[in-house]
């Protein structure tokens, strides 16, 4: 068995085929076209040089995809996908792959490693736990497929705020700590992302949301995915109404039938979770969010 890099003479078609086989039998359909696989690497800031392939006599049988970035002043690594083809599972190769990824992290000076796993994928969670990861939160994708009921996100405080729409990177300019935010919800990993920032009567930032709209070939709005929605300056009584007001901006027009989703919403954000569930959003995918602190 040999560990190689994505950049070591593997074609895009070979790596895409390995991705598909590595996730065969997975709870979600992870099939990607070659073009979509290439876009995923770029859009999620994954490294061809630092993503690895496990080979058996030259045959690719498993992989770990790695991305890196500075988060709150610490070099952070995120796992953009780990898979092993079915006939090689349960033989200890997952531990070998994750261990090899950790060696790369340490050489690069990584201090924090992040990973997500489907909540029902107990073997993967056990493996990551043995390798030093700890569960820090539970994440959920919600979805709503119909128009929202009139008044479900109505709020009497809309007039108290100004809402400014812009790009995803406008959130970065707020200089807010990222903390344990899932890597896929950070603005750098949201291509064509949008933001809405709420300011109060004094011009102070009160809250914000980060989202992305999708359109079909005719330019028709088909879906909206929400990545972050936070109240920053609000009392306990004001926060629910401010969050509803932000969600109303994100998911507008509310009466239109489009697919509305959340992406990796931390369930620790209990108020936001409650508002979405009361609005009729249904759970779709559950994941655990795991973190490992590395000694550098």
C-alpha cells in the first residue's frame, strides 16, 4: 500500500471515479460528473497537492481531500471528503488515511482540524474519535419546498432596521470571530454567495445573514440556501424578531414556491432552529461536527 497525492499523475476522470466508488453505498448519492468534481475542488479551496490517495499496487482505493485556511488567527484544516472503495473497508485503511492526513497537517503547522460526518455513520465517527477528533456540535440541513405561510416570518421590528444587501465577503469586513463555525458555511467557501446586514437606528450592526440563490437556465429563481443567520446586537426579547426579519429577507419572496434550505446549521443555535421549525422547515440531513486540536 502506498500514499500518493492528488497531484501525482492522476487524471480528473480517475479521481472522480475514486470519489464515486469511495462513497458507494453511502446514505446520500455522492455521484459527481468530472466537471462538478473539479469545481468542487476549486470552490471549497481544496488542495490537489495536499489531498491524498491510498493505492494498492498502483490501484487507487481510498482518499482524503484537504483544504486549509486561517480561522481566527489559526491555520485550520478541513476534511473535504474521505472515502474507501467497498472491498477495502473495515480493514484499517481509514485509520491509515486519516493518520497520513494528520502528518500533512503537522508539517504545514495546522493547529485545528475540522471534519463532519453523517450522524448515522457510526463507524466513521468512531474512527475520527479514535484519531483525536471530538464532537463539538450537531449540524442539520433543513428544507422547505412550498411557499411560506403569510405572516410566518412577519415581524413588527422590520422598520427599526436598515437592510443592506451585498456579497458574501462583506461579512468578513465585520471582523467577527468565526469560532466553531462549519467550514462549508464560511464565506470563502460559498461561490456567488450573498449577504444581508441589518443596522439599527444608530447605524450599528445588529445582525446578518449569508445565503446563496440558485437559478435555472432561463434565469428563474429555483432555490435559496442559507448558511448563516445571526443576531449580534439585540436583547433577548428582540433577537427572535430580528432573526425572523433577516430570514424574511433571505427567503423572499415568501409566497413563491422555491426550494429553501439551511446548510450545516448548528443545532446549538436553538433560537434559530426553533424559528425555522415553527415556519415549517423539515430536517433533511443530520451531521456531527468534529474538531481536533493539533500540537504543532
